[in-house]
C-alpha cells in the first residue's frame, strides 16, 4: 500500500505546487480552479490509501519474498455470465438518447436502468453466481 | 488453499470456460460474459472496426485534397468527415483499443489475477463504449448530417444556432457515453493493479505496461470527468438556454477551450502511454534483455502524468488569452521524460540480441515516427513557432506522427505480439512484415509532405486551397501515401483471415516472454491461471525459464527463490 | 602527424556536408527549412527562432536515429546464433546523462523562446497606423483609424494595405464564432475571439502582396475565408488612404 499511497500523494502534491505557481504568476482563476481540483483528485485517494496502509495487515503482494501459496482464502466472487450489465448499458444508452430524440426513449431506458440496477444488486446478494 | 487452487475451483464451480462446461456460446456468451478476456477482445475488435471506418473517411478526405479545387464531396460533408474521423480515431479507436482492449486483456494476466476487480462494471463499460460509437456514427443518418465543428467543437461554433440539428447532439451523447466507459475502465484498471496482484509481485516488479496503464487510468480519472462536465454545459447551452459559452449571455467562449484542453492534453497522454507500455514489453522480449533503467522509466511515466495536467493552454497560444511562458516551459519540460523513454528503449536494445519479427518491426516504425513527431512537438511548444504554424498542416503532421504513430505502430506491434496469446494461433510472418513496410512507407509518405504543406501556410480543415500555394504536388504525394497506408490494412485483414481459416498453433510462449501472461495457456483458461511461477523479480517467467540468467542474480533486482519453490 | 591529417580530412568532409546542406537550404527559394523568412520584423524573429529549433531538432533527432540504427544493425540476431546477451539492468551515469542533457537543451530553448516571444507579442503604445480587424462568417472587415473601411463582398477577397517599415497596431475581434487571422508570409496568426479583443503589432519590412486566411475552423466556408495583405511604401500608403477616404 505504501507505493500506491506515494504515487497518488506525489502527483497530488506536485499538482498543488503547479497550482501555486500558476496562481501567483497567471492570476487566472479558471485554470487555478481546475488545477486545484486535480490536486484534490491526487490527494483524496492518497489519504484513503494512507489510512488503510496503517490499518491493514501486510499483504503478500507487497512482500519481496512471498510465495504463491501465501495468498489464502477467497479472492472474490467473479460471476462468469450475467446479462445485467448489457441491460444496464442499453438502459444508459436509451436514456442518453432522450437528450436527442425526446423523452420517450427515457421511459424505456429509465425502466431498463432501474430494472438492471436492481437485478445486479440482487445478483450480488444471492452470491454472485448466475 | 492457494490462489492457483482457488482458481481451479472457481472455474469448476461456475463452469464458465467457453468450451468446457456447456456454458453460453456465441452471441449469448458475448452479451453476458464478464470475463476480462472476452470483453478485452470485444473492445479490441470493435475499436479496430471503428478505426477502419474512420480510416475510410481519411481516404475520402485525402482524395478531396488531390487538387486545389476538387468537388468530390461538398464542403458540409467534408467538415462532417474530418470531425467524425478525428472523434472516432481519438475517442473510439486510439483510447479504447489500448485501455479497453489491451489493458483489459493483458493487465490481469500480467499481474497474475483471475479477472478484473469489477467484472460486471467492466462489461457495462464495454456496452457504453459500443453504444457511444454507434451513436456517434448515427449522426450521418440524421437529416442535418453529423457534427461538423471539428473534434474540438470550439464554442460558439457548436452552439445551437451555428450547428443545429440532431447530429451535434448525437456527437455530445456519444462523447458522454464513451467518457463514462473510459472512467469505469480506469477505476477498474487501477483497482485491479492495486489489489489483485499475485503474491510477491510488488509495485516495483510490475511490468511497465501495467505501470503505464495505472498512470493512464489516473489521467483518465483526471481528464474525462472534465470533458463530460464540459459536454453537459455545452448541451445546456444548446437546449436549456444556458450561457456558459455565449458572449451575449455573459459567458466566455474561451472557457470552452480551457475546459476542453484541460481534458485534451492529458487525453493525448492517455492515448500515448498505453502504447509506450506495449513498446516497453515488446523491446525487451525481442532483445532478450530486461528493461534498461526500470525505475527511471516508471518515474518518467509518472512525471509525464503529473506534468500533463499543466500544459493544456499550449493549444491556445494563439488566443492571446494565456500566460505564454508558463505553458511553454511546462510543455518543453514534458519533452524530457518523453525523451528519457526513447533513450531507455534504445538502451534496452543496446547489447541485446534483436530479432526482427513483425512486432519488433512495428516498434522500429513507432520509434522513427514518434521521434519525428516528438521533435516537431518541441517546436510547437514555443509560442512564436506556434503562431506561425498553428492550425496548419504542420500541426496535422505532428499529431498524426505522434498519435497515429503510437496507436498504429505501437498498437499493431502489441496486436501481433499478443495475437498468439489472444487466439492460440500464429499470424503469417511474411504478411505481417509486408503490412509493416506498406504502413511505414505509406505513413511517412503521407505525413512528411504535410510538414512542408503546413510551413507553406495551408490551414487544416479546408477542402480547397490555392494553386499559388504550391502545395498541390505535395498533397498528391500525401494522398498516395495515405492510400498505401490504407492498403496495408487490407493485408492485415488477409493475414487475419488466413490465420483464422488455416490455423497454425502458436504454443503458450512463442516469443520466450518475460511476464506472467506467457505463463498460462494460449488462449488462457477461464480465470487465467492454473499455476503461477514464483515471483522474485520483474520478469518471473524469464527467471523460471532461464535460471542461469535470472534477474535476481543481479544485485537489487529481486530475491533468489528457495529450492522448494522452484521444484513446485 | 597522421592523426592530424585525419582530423583535417574529416574537417573537410564536414565542410562539404555543410555546403551541401546550405545549398539545400538556399535552393528552397527564400525559405529557411521550408518556412517563410518572415515579411515583418516579428516574423523574422520567429524565423530565426524556428531555425534554432530546427537545427537543435536535426541534431537531437540525428543523434537519436544514429544510436537507434547503430543498435538495430549491430545487435541484430545473426542466423544460427542463439546466445543470451548480458542482462544489464541499469547504468546510473548513463541514465543521469540522458536525463540531464535534455533538461539543459530544454532550458536553452526556453530562454530563446521567451526572448523571441516578447519581441513578437510586444504592442507599441504609439503606433504609426492603427487598424481594427473584425472577422465574421465568412469574411473580414479592415477599418483604419480615419474611418476607411474595407469589407469582403461576395467572392472578392478584401485587401489589407499596410505601410512598410512602420508599425501597425491591429485590434482584432470576431463578430460571431472563433476565427483566426493568419498571414503565412508574416509567420503569424492570432485567433479572433468573440468577446475578447486581441492586440498585436505588425511591422512589415518587404513590400509585396501576401495571401492571408482564416486559420480556425469557423463553419461551412472556412476554407474560402481568404484575404490579402499588400505592403506598400509609407508614402504610397498615405496617398492610398486619402484616396480611399475621398471615395
């Protein structure tokens, strides 16, 4: 976790530095706002990783000498096949098209979105395998 | 239970292997799969189809420019063609081919993971990409035609009064959809690389390709939300009477340029970094050497990522509204890590045993075009030179050599390199080499004349020019080159067809690869690995196959295994 | 002695190469590396910067390509051999060198860039002539301070007349979308933005007529939004201006 933390922190702090230089040199606030936001995008995840770094057990993937056998337990549930991402995708597609063709596609798209989102959630609660 | 056992169990439990256990097949498999390999391949083939479509548009554009006053297509059609050509190549080919296709397929394999961290999100992001692409193309079938304001869609040319009709709206929707697809993929890639690595695969043992994908993912997360926000503002301007970018309502058209390029410049590196990663995988394998200066390369990549957020306004030097020295300095500075990369590649080959298979040839083509594009890129970082050639064919030649050079030469290098892993089949070496030479000669013939065309003052995005510009012959030369490049893709299609119809088994590790993706079968089973070699350096498979030359024999490059691990 | 001779010979061959290169440069008709020499003082400043960048670029790209092709030829796999080369991971001095040298080059380029850019973007407070240029879809309006105004009409491209060796201050605006005021022979372009007023100076040095165009995509007839610039002597300019005023 240390390296992950440092990457994000490094980028965040560097951009903060650029923001400061830009702020005092250019005195243009649109750019400062965007740069400041980007610095936040670096520092925010860095804080998350930093927080976990102190609280989690050392991981075998961070150890120079771990053996393959050291990784025990379930890594996660990976459903092989599920139709719901496709349903969600079509829902998002039709909903987005309503921006061009009017509200009627939103009715179908929105219904698909809600149906798909609910189904994906239920699928996870049932254990992820369909 | 080890990871390897776990994986075996999982694949038994779920019966997900495409051929073994009677799982879904054909279209239904394609619709429902959450396997990163199926999704990665879908991404790859879809984006290549988009590339062929956008390439065909480029052929029409070039044909129009063979004479100063051609009337092959109308001005309106011409504007639509280059708009959609650029948009498709950038949003639907170069990016998704790399971070949707290669990264999806290769990154989990390289880190010894069974799948991506969020498989269903991964599938969703593919569907958003596909529907986004279809949306963009469907603009041509509306009565007003597709968007015709250039891929940068500068306000207020993109306002409703200047660009009425459904085409521009479809373009906006397409960008938003593909934008979300990119964001989801980026989240997925970073999480996978941070949390699903095999034991012993520390961050500084990751293959450079994976490193580059991490940085690409971070840049996507920085850039794409801004693009999406800008698109929503543009849509609000067009339809809800907002005034973000209209002067009459107190808005600022220049703000659009700031927002767009704040996305647009990191985007350039989003497109380039994955291909740099591919090149950094191919060169060591075909030189039979480790990457030279691994840590330097990683820091170069990270500093490109960090610097790329502060260079956006070098696209706006001629607006007269930006602080020239600041952006000029950062733009020049970003050439340094890029240069370091090039020198690293050369140093990796230095003293090696270079085998010129098709992937390696494409790498050489990449290096030549990229260095040319890079040198002219440094020129464009100087505002005075930019004043002289901004928005001319000089810039067109520059970014095609940089972007198309990386995406086509780097991309096809990677495609041929991993094709045996993707399919288990071998392509035909002769046809691959023929494709390379046609593409390389054609590509150079297309874009070198364009530098001179630009220096003589021909602006981009014009369907006509003057006889007195003395660019007619150069344009014809460029067109010949473009058609030669186009023909090289026909050779590629023939190659794919032959290798599909008359398969030659490739074997699991045809190139004597270094990284984990070559440690599994070709194509890999569901959930990827049955066993993993012990990971003690950045090149676990090389260590296993060449113990006498293993990385851990060099001080500071890994730890020697214990005997019981080797024998396992 | 022999080494001296060798050096001398090599020197001569370098001179020969330089001559060939120079001939190539000169033969490309009043251009420098394909670019315009610049018909204004600002454009000439750009041209010399461009030359500097071009020479640096040729040297850097040349060294890179030499290295690349040397490696590709020297270390290609010969038929029938199957040796594993020495596994070299890094060499700190080499890495430092190939990082520091680009940094130094870039700093040098930056210094010259800033000098040139300050010359080009400088706006004089008491110009000899002032012109307001308005860009619109799809044409130009040039308005001189005494009220003379020249506008595109139909297929007639408007002509901007400027005095040579005098400084003209241009005030550039756009009426609708983003346009670009671009005169290739002046090595100069500047966007005409709606809502933003841009100022810049032009000091033409060579009389003649030059083509000008719109550089930023501005809609359907972007490709035909041309104009011309005629540079005349100050006295000719004065008589032209009074003539226009009378007419």
